[in-house]
C-alpha cells in the first residue's frame, strides 16, 4: 500500500495575488485539515505515507516557503519524496502569476527535464529532506524521457503513470489500464491505482475522486486478486474546499474512513515507504469493474460536496 500525499503551494493562490503566508496556509494547512491534521490521523492509525513535496516555489519565495512542512513530515516519521511543478521556475513573487514557465514536465526536452529534476532534488535536500528515491510529476505529466532522466539521476521509483489522465498529460508509454508496478527505462514505475466506474471510463484512486464504497471495493478487489501494490493519491489541500477556507466534510470523512480501512487490515494492506526499497512480484493487475450502485452513490456524494461543501466560505 502506497498512501501518497502530493504537497505543494497551489498556483491558483499565487495567481490570485495572495501574500505568501496566505498561500502557505491555504495550500499546506487549510482550515485545520492540512498536513498537520493528516499526520495526526496517520499517527493515530499507525500508517505510513509518502509525501511528494514540490520544492520549486522556493525559487520564488526562498527555502522557508517549504522547509517547515518538510520538517513536520520528517518529525512525524513519514517520508518525503520529490514532486515537481516546473511552471514555478519562471515565476516571480509579486506579479500575481503573470510570469511562469511551461506547466507540464512533458513539454520539456530530455536535457531540460534532467536539469529540472536535478535542481528540484537539490532544493528538496536544501529544505532538509534526505536524498529522494521516488518521484511524481505535477499533474502526472511524465513521459519516457522523464523515466530516463530519473534513472540517470539515481531514482529507483516513479509514480506518475495515471491512466485516467493518459495520454495527456500522463504520457508514459504504458497501457492506460496498467496499474501493476513495472520496470521501464531502468526505473520501477508504480502507477496510480484506477477503477472502472462505468464501462470504458477510468477513475483514479484519489480521496476527492472516489467514495468510501469505491475505496472499500477497490481494496477488497486488490486483496482478492493479489495485486502487488495499490497506490492512493491525496493532496496537502484536498480535505478543504477549493478556496482553502473551510474543511470539506465529505473529503475529511473519506480520509478518516480510508485510514481506518488500512489500519484494520495491516497484514493484507500494509502501508510502506519508497525508502523501504520494496520489490514487487511480476504479474498483471485487473481493474475493479464498474458498479452502477457504487457510481451513483459517489455521484450523490460529489453533488453534495460541490454544491454545499465547496460553496461555503
């Protein structure tokens, strides 16, 4: 089990011209349900999680924009790995997002990607993180050049392949339905887990994207089919509304329920860190098939989330 949290300053808050302290609050600790809350919940349930942290905003705001959250994650016994949104490399502090670099890593050449990844790794370490061994691209925007560059830089794992967003911006040359870990370009690719919510429609296992029922069914399916790994995605800001001003009760409840599910089955749903250097048995992993009942229940939850939880100030 890889319980992963993408941790970043949100571009929308920078583009809105918010001061740095407010950007940090709304991105990293929004409404009391950010990183501190997530770390406390993980601790209570005895779970491991991977925080993919984007250090690129430090190019604009300095190391203290990201260093405190890295220190908190490490102090809680969780791991920090590398995340990267390259648009920050062209940003300026006080122009409300007027200037920026290309947003997707796949828009860069192999040499450019290698330079971006190397620089981001150095920034992450300058903020206090250990040498990273795993990576996830911002917006899942990785391709085979990304894997080549990661291997050249000594990374062992990538977790950017998301078939629900393939072939753009998730552009690694794997089948959309690939969810089993696989060796590619000298890196172990650990794809984001997917379910099929309606025939032919893929949905990734993200806290804000699937219901508790879908989570439970996907985990049971993985156990029954003996999947080598399950990779779940969350974000530092995901348990709050989009403005970062109030907790989204639907998402908070889902996260708590997910942690409880994992804690109740430590032998079959054992959470792990990439720094533990896991290896995986070769094999295929078949997606959980569609269920009209599960999909309709999630759509009802999403309707409440979008119309009530997200609209509240």
